[in-house]
C-alpha cells in the first residue's frame, strides 16, 4: 500500500523551499549587493507606502540625496575594487549617523538616499528644515573623515540635496527628483555642502542638462577654439610665452565662459577628450611658432584633475612632443593649487614625472588653495602664478603689496619663476617688477587672442 504521508511531507518540504526561495529572491531584489543597504526600489516603495498609510495629512518627512565628490578619481585611478571599499566604508558611516527609524539606501553608483521619518513632533516646515539640515551636516562630517584603501588614507567629500514632505511633494519620485536637483546645486557651488530644494534649483538643473547636450555636440563637431594670452617678461616687456585658454564660441557670436562649461564637461565625462584636444592643438601651435622663427616661446596649458590621474598622461604627451620634434621645455602644464591637495603623495609623483622629462610645471592661482609651504618646497615645480585677486587694489593697498612681495621673494628663494596674473595698469607692472616678480600677463599687455594674432604681435615686437 502506498504511504501518501511521505509524499505529503515531501510536498510540504518542496513548498517550504519554494517559499524560502521566493522570499530570498524578494529580499535580494530590495537590497544592494555591495553595501547591504536597501536599494533604490526599496527606498521608493517604503517611502510611498509610508506616505499613503498616513491618510490625507502627509507626515513630516525629509529625503536627503547624497553624492560623493571625487569618488570617480579614486575609482578610475585605483580600480573598481578600491572604489567598492570606499562605498562600503561610506555606507557604514551613513548608517551609523542616522536614527534606527530612518532608512539609508544606495541609489546607485556613488549616490545614497536617506529618508528621515517624522510622524509626530515636527509641526512647522521651518522646524523640519532645521532638523534635516542638521542631519545633512552630520552626514557630511561622517563622509569627510579619511577612508583607508590599501593601507593609505584618502579624503573624499559629499554634496547633499534635501527635499521636504509635504512642502516639496507628496510622493517618493517627486521628493527624489527635487532632492537630486538640490544636490546638483550643492555640487555646483563647490561640493562638501548641502542645499534645500527651491524652484530655482530645478530651473538651473534644466539649464545644466541643456548645456551638457550642447557640450556633447560641440565635442563631436570640434566647435572649441584656443585663445592665447601672452606672458610678458616684466623686466624688458618682451613676450616670453603664452597661456592657451579654451574658448567655446556660439553661433550668435557670444561665448560661454569656461567657468561655466568646464565644470559641466568634468561632470559629464567630456573633459578628458577636450583636454586631449587642447594639448594636441597647443603642441601644433608651438610647432608653427618655432617654424615662424620663435623657438624659445613656451606655451602653458591647463590640466584638469581627472587628466592628471591618467596613468599614461606624461608618456602620451612626450610621444607627441617627439612626433612633432619639439623640446619638452617648450610646454608648461598648469595645475591648480587645490588639485595638488587631492592626493598629495600621488600628485607629487606626477609633478616629478613631468619635470623628469623636461616639461615645465606651474601652480596656477597660487595663494588661493592654502597649500603647505613644506609641501611646496618638496615639489620640483618651475613656476608660481600669483592669483589675480592679490593684485586688486595695488599698488595703493599696502597689505596687498606686502603679500605679492612675500610670494615673489619666496619663489625666488626656491629658484622658481613667478608670474603675476591679471595685470591691468602700468602702475601694477612697475610695482611687480620692483618687487622681484619676473613675468606677468593681463589685459594691460594683451587680451587672449587667436594664434594668427599672436604671430602678428610677435612679429611686430620682434623675435622672443
């Protein structure tokens, strides 16, 4: 006789396994595999369910959208395994910075969501706003502490956008979209900060989207141009070189400021291609200048941080110099003072690599980044460019004059050339020359100009 009990038990076991499997699949569908946090789908469902269950009176709830500043540099330079370590460390810090009743989720990539539930205790929008901004600052502080990867400390920061329910929306997607918009505003303002959503943010985000689309087209159509601003020897007024400046002319004859489109190019991953184009065109200009009888002129190009972290950057530039039969000393690369502080040991190695092959290295906007003088001493840089802000009010402003004198004397003592930016009057030229500053550039001497105009100016003034 058949024992159906065995079949029944096995059927129950199979049903139990199927239920467990379905439960596990459902659990995994709502979890981020790397960090163990809730994922975007889970965050949206939880928030929507919370808002619906509260009836007609939307509960006071805050959504914070956090994006890491500088994570891409670490990910690109050290690899995805290192990037994953950073994300795991950050996720644990965020989790420990919120209440047990709050939800931390990974939106994707290097972006996180924090949902702070406040059913009771917060009655006014101003009070909710204050509570959320306090939380945002706590999250920023937790991220800012160094993260350790492969035995070394790396510094990252974050930008946070905040949206409030019911003030900015009564469903998860609306709140998420507006927090995202506010986050981009915080990032645009320099990062390591938070912003609460406003209608102006949404309009600016739409403008950034349109700008990004136009940048893509400009990159494909080679719509960029270079302008060259002469660098003058302050002792005798002759042209010693020029700085290559990126320009994006528009069909109506106007031009979009690099201060606006360069950050957008960095944010959208276009800066590497644009940067390669700038280097290539600058080297071709050097070649033509030498063929025209100006062999000693140096051209300076600005490099973005993401360019500096490319493993083969120096080798690729040297290869093009060799192809064009140009001496390395004909090129100067300009790095911002702030970029040198992103990963000081790595940046020191990059500077030394440039100098070892004979390419000049200038620190641009010196005096604005608060870099260590000890660090400056250890870097084999060739040029300090004194930021134009120090020339404002000179020569009448005695404190400004003292500051410029100190920088010029420091550069001289270290065997480094000094270049003053933003010279607008003859009085400033005479003052700088008297203070020991060797070179300068600014509207007093010449505005940035196309290559043919630079050649004409050189011919007029005589060979450099």
